[in-house]
C-alpha cells in the first residue's frame, strides 16, 4: 500500500465516516492532490488554495445541505494550505475553524505528523524511514513508497491473509479462528515471525515453544509493557529495568497496536484479560503504585485507579482544571467499560460539576441579595442548577457507596457536601431575612393556592375539553425543569414557578391545589394538631380532597392513582373531562428510604411520561402537573447540626416549622400567620433561620421555609405533538461482551447502538430507556444514571449511527435469567431485547 493510499484509507476516510466533516491544514501542500482526489458523489472537497471567499461559500452551502432530506452529500472535506490555528484568538480569525468545530481536524496531534504516519504505514522499516527524515524533513511520497522494495514474510502473509507488517503483528496478537487454524497447520512461519518481531519492534523471542500461544504470550507482554514504558514520565523502578521493551523507533507502531486492541470491541475483552494477567505477572501495582505521574495512557488496570486517586487529590485541593484534564483524558478508557470503574468516575464527574456550580453561583449571588424578588429570580434561573447537581451527586453516591468498601470516595463525599452546605446556608440566611420583611407568598407571583382556579378551571369552561390534573407529591422545582425538557416532544409545554403554601407539608400543600383554595383555605386547630379546611369543608385526607372536587364537577370528574393508571390502567368514562391522577412515590420513598430515594425520582418521572402518552391516546387535550411542596436533601448536616425549639405554645410541624405563639431567639424567624399567607387559628409562624431542623439525622425534609421547599413547578402541556419518530430505517442493537450470555458482575456494561443505512433517515435524536426484566416482567435492573444516562429520567439519547456503553445496575437480591430491553420511554414498547443470565462468583 502506498503512503498516499494509507493516509487516505487509514486516516482521512475513518475520520470522515465518524465526524462527516474534516478540515485538513497543510502548509507544505503535501496532501493537496490526495485531498482533491477524494471527491465523490457523496463527498464534497472544498479547495481553499485559490479563493478563500469562494471556498467559504461552497463550504457553508455544503454544510447546510448535508442534513437535508434526500440530499446525497454525506461528507465534507475542506483543504486549507495553511497551518492549523492553535490559540482561541487564531481560531476566531480562521474562516474555517467553524468546520473543524463541527467535525474533525487534521493534523490532530503528534500522531498525525508525516513521519509518524510513515512509521505506522511501514512499521517494519522504521530504521530506514528515520534515516530518510534525518536527511530531509519533508520527503516526497515517492521516496517513502520506495522504502522496503519487495514483499517480505511470505509464509505469514499467505497464512494470515494480510499484507503489512502491522496487520501481521495484530493477527499474531488476536488471530481470528481461521488464522489460528492456519498457524497450527505448519510451523514454517515461526522463523519469519522471529525475524519480523526483531526487525519491526525489536523483540528477540526467548521462548523455545513452536506454538502460537507461546509466542503470543511473550508478544503481548512485550507490546503492552513497551507502551507503558514509552508513556511513563519517570524512570522505571529498579526491579523492572531488566524487563524487555521496544526501542523508541518502534513507539508509533506499539502505540497504534495497543490503541487498536483497546478500541475495537472485538478485541477489548481479550486486551483486558491479557493486561490484567501481565500486570499481576510483573507486579506492576506494587512496583509503580507509588508514582505520582504515570503519563497519559492507562495501559494496565492499576493505572486507571492511580489516575482516579490523583483526580480525587486534585478535587480536594480545588484544582478543578487538573480534575477536568484527567476526566477528559480517561473518558474513553477501556477500563471504564467495567461497571465498577464507571461508577467511580461517574461519582467524580458529578462531584466536579457540583463543585464548579457551587463556586460559580456563590460568586453570582452577590448580585441578587437586595430583595426577595431578586433572590427568587436567581433561584429559578440559575441557583436551582446547584440543587439538580446536588441530587445527581447524591444519586451517584448511592450507586457507588455499596461497593466502596475501602472508603476511597468518602473524602469526596464529605468535601462536596460541605461545599454545597456552605452555599445553601448562605442562601438560606438571605431567604429567611427577606421572608421576615416581605412575607409569603409574594404579590405578583403565582401562588400554589391559585393554580387550580387560574390554570385548570378556565380550561373546563368549554364542554368536551378533556383536562388531566396530575397532583405529584414532592416534585421540587429543578425536577420540574428536568421533566419539562422530557415532555417537549409530547406537546406544547410551559413551566411556571409557583410559591407553595406554608407550612410546606403534604396535607396543606395538596389542599392548596384544590378549587377555591386561594380564597378559602384555612388551618383549624384540632386535638393536638390542626386540619386544613376550605371554607367549611375539611380537606385533610385524599377522600375529602377528591370529594371537594367532585362536588364542583360531578360526573365530569374522575380520579385515581397515577401508578395504577400506568401499570394496570383503568377505564376512563366517556363523560370524564377532568381526570385527577395522584402520585406520592417521591415523598414516600424519601420519608422511608432517603439513602436510595434519588433512584425513585427516575421511576416517578418515567411514570409521568408514560401516563401522558396514555392520556394522549385517551383523547385528552391538556395536562396540568402541580405539586404540594419541594424538599431539601440534608446530607451535609453533621450529628450536632440541630436547632433547639424556643419556648412557647408552639405546634412542631415536621421538625422544621412552628405554628402558635411564643418568644423566639436569635436563631429563629417569627412572622404573623397572616403575613405568611396562613388563615386560621394560629397567630404566628416560626422556624430556624438556617437549614437546621429540630431533630438530628434527618437526611430529607420539608415543612419549613426555604427555596427548595417553597419554589415549586407548575407544568402545562397541550397534547398536540406526534410521538417520537418511528425507527423506520434504523434499529436499536444491544450487545454484551461480543455475544456472552452470562453476567459475572452486578454492574454489567451493555453496548447499545442505533444502526441505520441512511444517516439522515431520522431528523431528531432518539431516546431509549434501558431496563432488565425477569420472567414475570418485573424490573430487576436499570441503566445507572450519569454520563450519557439522563439522571432525572434514566433515558439515553442517541443519534442514528451512535454507539455507547451503558452500565446496568442489577438489583442486589436478583439472580437468574432475565431480558435486557431497549424501550420507548413514552409507551414502554420494546425496540429490541437481549437474553442473559446471572453467573455471580460471590
């Protein structure tokens, strides 16, 4: 193969296939003819050599047409006879930087240097190539093609059905079944193999065995250890200095072989097994585990753990740039393919996101302290992102904590919770200070007690107009934002921030969502507590609340549990125009199992989406989703972070709020019930100024006054949009370890891809829900949130042609056969499934 053909087929074409767009910067004009010759019916080559203005216009026109329906052009190559811009200022001035950002750029590092490409193309002639470049830094293609002369290694080429020395080496490392049989058929190739290994990578075979397995074992150890040595910035420990490794001349070939073995899913598992065995054989963990810098590649599994520890150390000293650098470097590491490793890195990634968000929002907070209005605007536009990231971090902690037997991540947990708590407390003190001055709810803003009368009742004025009212317990504001994004494909969706009713507990909050609550809701003393009334009707129980609505809408009204509607379904009567669906799972899970509750949030949002799809099929026109209150995740609190209750005739509400009368100390706010928006038999509302509660150990609470408890979402959805595009010319494919049928870990990594022959057959992203089901259809495993898995919905979004690896989190108690299903998240219909069984060793 000529050097031009090698660059075309091994460099340019693979990148075009992956990225569709590539910009080739070539100040020496070495690749001019090669690039121009690559034009075809499906590939446009824009030549910027003659006119920058004309070429820019052609490039823009091509790029804008590529995604058009029935357009045959699928790839764009832009040839620029100039050096690639390196700094941001240079990129801003470069008219072709846009296309590099859209796709790929060449050269993209030292590996794309002409000498490096020549060494990869002719790995068995590295000495001659280096000699040529020593005399001429810019040799012609013809000079490179002349190196080597005729073909060598005839037996190996014939047996393995490959041509280049690089392909021979790859076949000796991971032969196909046919190649293995050919190598077993005779031993004439062994002498050639010894010569090839010595000439190409400098390996003098020591084994006297005349079998492929004996040679492959030595070759694997030599190749992997050589890459490790080349990448190691420090000197090898004394006990490893006598281990054979390749000369520097063979470095491009060694790195290329290792990268191919790691990146090809057909060889990844073999690579992992070999690397783990070689690490143990050479004692690398003990010999090199103390080193501070192991380079950029993680050839062996102990390196991945070392990089993880380095990133933890950087995070703890607030060196976010270092953490981000390590995360980016190892995002595609072969060791991330192990579910246990992926969970560690997901937790670290979530920690970094939370840390940076806390730091950013703390700086921005100074601009929004002057009033309650300003603080609320800041929360709904920016600060709620910190709550989202805190929830996702706690979810990542929950996913990993059970396997962190050595406490590797404990310091990260403590540091991030402390960071979040610091910001949350600062915001809380501002909020309670403004609360005492401005009262609650603020005039001019939507109050929860007015949601039904303002957003639901007007829609029911027209007969035949069907409205669903979803009353979801504990759907805090940032969750509403996540849900809104997921509902955009189901119809026209709008989200408003509403102000929850005080005290922020379920009986009061749910009562505030009823008709006439804005004018008639009051709290009446009863026994040792209170009950909510609307006018003269008690509305403290579900039945009482539903009866209140039924009195106003009669046979037009129907109600039920949202979970029952989704799982079992129930008949919606023909005259029903107001359907109320109730969901309490989020609050219930947090109240009873706060350590695992973040996972239940995903399931709750899944059910809402499925319910909306069923409502659309049932002919409903609109959906309004409201909630009674938010919540605060109190994981940052220490054992002594409590607040003593002040003296007086106070009724303690959920350990966060007081109703009644009495004096308060400097740690409490106190405002009149009227000022707090509370009508009834109580004079004052009081509570801690901080986020402390009256009881220690509360990981989750509501009931009091904070932004997290009192700012809630109201989502209105007009059911007009069509369903998710059908997979007409594409299909979802699931794979586990190249066809393996048994999982040996409770965190198996499933490969999921969307295959299509026409890359423009689907114009939008495609959303998939990945679950494991037992024989009875029960969910026994779910995609672990984080990375490409949406932490709020548990779904994966892919484009046609995309392929990714997803960690499936199996239930600890489940063992047996199961099916992994790729589902439509709105209808729960299966696109494809994979039959597997557990085979746990412990």
